[in-house]
C-alpha cells in the first residue's frame, strides 16, 4: 500500500512543471496537520504549511510583507494623503490662474471683500460712547451708595443694559478685525502663489 502512495506522490510532483507551464497557473504545496503532502492550484486556508511553486516546480521563497511600526503609517497610507493634497493644490492653482490675470486684480478683489473700515470705526465710536455712559451710571450709583440711599431700579437696569451692549460691541469689533485679517492673509497668499506660478510659466517659455 505504501509503495502505491509514494508512487502517486512522485507522479504528481513530476507533473507539476508541465502544469505550471500552461498559462499562468499557480501551484501550491501544502502540508496538513497530520503531515500529509498534497498539491493544488489554490491555497487551502486550512493548510498548516503552504508554499508556492514556480514554473519548474521549485518552492518559491516567501515575500516578506512590510509591516509599519506601531503608530507609524504604512507607505500606502502615507502616500495617499500626499496625493490628495497635490491634487487639491493643482485644482486651486488652476482656479487662481483662471480668475486673475495680474496682481492688481487680486488687490482689487481683496478691497471689495474686505470689511469696510468705516463700519469698524463706527463700532469703535459706539463702544467708546457706551463706556462713557456706563462710567457716569456707576458714578451715580456710587454717590447714592455713599449717602446710604437705595439704588433706583431704573438705574440698575441702565447699568445692566450698558454692560450688555458693551459686551456685544466688543465681540462685534473682535469679529470684524479677525475677518479683516483673515481676508488680508488669504489674498496675500493668493498673490504670492500667483506670482510664483506666473514666473514659473514665463520661465518655461
């Protein structure tokens, strides 16, 4: 019985090169849990020890998979964000060159979108006026307190209203200045990039 098994395995092994030569068929050698060896064109997931054979029936060395260190992204994961960033930058560059033909046009667009300086000035003046009103109200309250007289409800309401208005005006002023600075920075960056692209285009000619 054993000679017959050995003969069968020998015939299968000798036939491997001929089968591997046909097209791009991959052959695999597998040793199961009980030590039995068999060959197939598909890798059995239950195979304990599996090896791929080349077209001559010789076991091919296994390729080592690159494993990223803990906390370190794999090569593919690291390249993908860079690819997306490059595509996004290319899209922005094309839009920039299609929108403007000179740096003067960028400056003009910035002026159109910038927060009006007069509006910011009006808020500053209103804030200054309200602070003066609040200061006068506090002086009245301090005078009444020094005379040990009760503070009128209307006076307290006016103080509260002035404080609330001052807080709103200060927040508005901060927002206006932040928006104005953001607009300035954005258009300065656009102008710098426009200059780089323009100079690069002229140098290429």
